[in-house]
C-alpha cells in the first residue's frame, strides 16, 4: 500500500512529496524545502512515521523543485535520480537562488543516477513507470503507478491548467504533445499529483482543462 504526504513549501508554493509504503520505505519527490521550519516539518514527519528514506526522485530541476535537494541528500545520504537533460537547470540553481535572495546551495554535484534509460523505478514492492514528459522543461519526467492509478507529473499538468513554457527548456508545442499524446492516454481515474496546487484526475482534465481538452 502506498501513502502520499504533500508539503507545500518555499516562496513558490511548490509541492514536495513523501511517498511511503506500509513497510516504512520512503522516497522524496522534488524536495523544495527552503528554510529551517520547512526542513523541521519534513524531519518530524519522517521520524514520527519511522520512515526510511531510500532515494530522491526529481521530475525536473527548476529552482523551486530543488531548493531542499542538498539538505535532503546530506541528511538522508541517499541517491538522487534525474533525467540528464535537466543538468542545465540544475547548474543554474545557485545563480537563481541568489537572484531571488534565497539560501545558496550547491546543486550541481547532487545527481547519482540518470533516468534517461530507465523504464521503471521501485519503492519497496511498488513499481513506478518512468515517462518522459517534456515541454515545461527539457528533461521533465513523470512517475506513474499503474496499480494505484496515480502519477506524479511535476509541472506538466495542473488542476485546470498546464505548466508554463517561458522558463529554460520550455517548449509549448512539446508540452501540448506531452499532454495530448501521453498524459491523456492514462486511465481517466488516474490521480495527478502536480508540482503546484491541488490534485486532479486525468478524466477531469480531459473534459475541463481550458488549455487542452481531449
């Protein structure tokens, strides 16, 4: 059984997720924790639930999704997974943090495994399919669990909205193709855990998203 804990963090109100199983195995998706208060909330949740963090998964590497990357990697001593096309965004992290007046972190040496050639990734006994979903960024990926019918899509698809494409690596045509030809092929009941805002479902977005309807 998979459990999901969402933290809405940092000045960009980014959604960071802790996924964990009944066996207490856990991963962190897109750690955006940006200050001691947010970091303490994460650590308290991990300790209270007696979780063992096994890895960090990145949907992409825009600054709001990696602000807590160095903290989490150093705290839990676990590998980080990311698509290689996100290396440029990762390298820009420190400069963007300085531009926004945010704490400086060294992000560039934080990646251990590249998702490019990986079709699946595991959390305990749970298997997630890795889907290449570019458009919002060049190397964006989504993590889909078929049995539980849920997908962690980063900033690809939101509740009645879509990811912006004016950031580094963004491409509107690619995003449109990703949403119509990839996201909308998942079962209608699939829950979409987005990088910002509330959860939605594939079926709801196919009927109600003002940008792309099926």
